[in-house]
């Protein structure tokens, strides 16, 4: 049950931030925008507990210094 709640929460965010904000010319454009949102923002900027509650981008910057 908990996994379902996480999935619903995950999919609600791009729905409000990305998809619901404007009309789309087609499924391909929407699919590309969703992919870019996940790879560009969600996976790189959200905080990860396994990284000490840092984003992957911040964690990599600290390691490189």
C-alpha cells in the first residue's frame, strides 16, 4: 500500500507542474517533456537519503572538490 502512495505522489508532481500547465501538440511532445523533467529535475535535484539528504548534483560537486 505504501508503494502505491509513493507512486501516486510521484506522478502527481509532473501532472501539476508540467502536463496541466499548457496544451500539448501531441503525445510525442508530452512524452519528451515528461522524460526531460524526470531526468533533468527529479533525478538530479531531489534530495536522496542515501546521499546524506543531498541532491545528486550537490553530492557530485562535493566529491569533485
